[in-house]
C-alpha cells in the first residue's frame, strides 16, 4: 500500500495539480541546474540523487504553472581532464602492468558505456600516478593551460570552435583537442542512454568548456580593476573581508595563468541571466559545495550584481562517500 501511495504521489498529475491549486502562487521563470555530471566518468551516486531530486523539482514547478528551464551542466574541463589526456596519450602502453590504450578499431567497436568505464579506470590510474609523479602532474597542468591559451589566442568561443587543421606546430595539442571531443561525445551518448532509462529530459545541455574564454576575460577584467589581486601564495584571488569573506579568498586563477572552476561558473551564471533573465536560478548539488555557492554570490556582490546574487539558490543534500578502492 505504501508503494502504491508513493507511485500515486510521484506520477499522478491530477493529484499534484489538486494539491497545488490550494495555494496562491506567483508565476515565475525558473532555471534549475541538476544532475550535471563529469564527462569521462561513470555516473556517480551523488549525480544520481541530483538527477532524481531535480527532475522531481522541475515537474512540481511546471505543474504549479511556472516557466521552467532545466539545465544539465557538464563538468568537461579542468585539471582532471589534463590528467586523463596525458595519461591516455603517454602512459597507456600496456607495459609493466599499465593499462593499454585501445586501437582505433577497438575503440570504435566499444559501446558508449564500455568507453566511459575505460575512461573512468584510466582517470583513477592517472590520479594515483600524479600522487607519486610530480612531473606527470605538471605536464597535465601545462597541457590544460596550453589548450586554454590556444582558445583565447585564436578567438574560439568554445572547444567545438577550435579548428584542428590549423594547429600545425604542436601535435600533442591537436591530439588533446581531438581526444576531448571524442571523450565528450562518448560521455554524452552514455548519459543520454542513462537519462532515457529514467525518463529524465533537459531543456538545455550546458558545459563548463563553453565558458572557458569568457571566464578568463572576466578574470582579466577584475585584475585590471583591482578587484582580483595576486596573493602571496601565487594565486589570483578576490580578498575583501568587508563583503563577508573574512580571511577567505575567492581564487579565480593560478599564478601560472591556469583558470579555475569559479571563473567559469561566474561566466556561466552571467550567460544564463542574459539568456533567460530568470527570477530564480536553482543549483541541486550536494552539501559539500555550499561554500562554493556562497562565494559565487559574494563574487557577484563584489562586482555590483547584488540582484543576480539574490536570485541564486543552492538546494543541497547530503554528500555521498564511496570507497575509491
């Protein structure tokens, strides 16, 4: 009986409509960012919870008559991608117990699920290697930095806009961009199959890589205005205790020029606001990201965008811890 009641609540449009009709609700335009997994990794339990909660939330808001935009924001950029790519290109030789990189025909014959599982295993191995091999870790950082610099210098708005045929002087850079596209496409195919099984749909797929160039531009702008300064530990950061940071700092860029997640998230919220001008921007992410969203709001206030900061809402849930072994 309990299961039957739960199914009625979850799937009965009439019941939800009936319950919501008892409340007076001001209609709003709402953007909900949920699921938002990383590419080249199998689906994590935390992302599964975000998917379930977010899908339920968007259905409720739609039944209430709100204008809803559901977003899936892929984690497809950053140091973890540099680690995976360098490991894939230079370490996976099948020798001395190391993983073997599949031949082109073997890779093509794999299902999307098998590809993503292989990429996940390769990332785990790469992450272990970086703990004992600082040269490998530095090479991964340098590759990521070179990719960002190439995009900025050529005016490529996103990674998809990079013309591989025009990269003549650096074979590894050209291969890295090609691998990124292959890893991303395989991951999207894997995710689309996963979402189809749950009946989850998104109005738009966004991605971290779409905001690399604009995030760098915003950071340059804040450096020039004096909002972002180079700290003693060689980080470009916003340090303003008077706006609620205390002794904390909001780090946007490493001293070597490598841009960090926060500046891409800043660019992403501005892009969403230009596109939708929503009343609320909800992020369904675990409790561990609470400080990140607090800092995002503070960063917007420092830039004078208090109204946009007030529209951001972090809907959190408990963290999921898995045994990496």
